[in-house]
C-alpha cells in the first residue's frame, strides 16, 4: 500500500512548485509594469516653461470666451 506520508509529500511538493511558478509570473508582470510606469513618468513631467505656456493659453481662452 501507498503510505499517506508519501502522498502528502508529493501533494505539498506539487503545491510548492505551482506557487513558485505563480510568483515568477507575478515578478515578470511587476517588472513590465515598472518599465511602463517609468516611461509614463517621463511623458508626464512638465517643465516650468511648458507650465507657463499652459497657463497663458488658459488665460487667453478665458478672455476670448468671456
């Protein structure tokens, strides 16, 4: 007969391997998201001159509307 301890060891080993695979997939996805955040941060940063130009454009738009 098969020993219950042997079955438990195999079952727990398979569970650990599955969990390690899930952790690896999550690690890869986190790295992809960090790369994407880094590229978006570069696009979102406004320089002082861009902010001033945006403010001028908004004020000009307000004057023409009102």
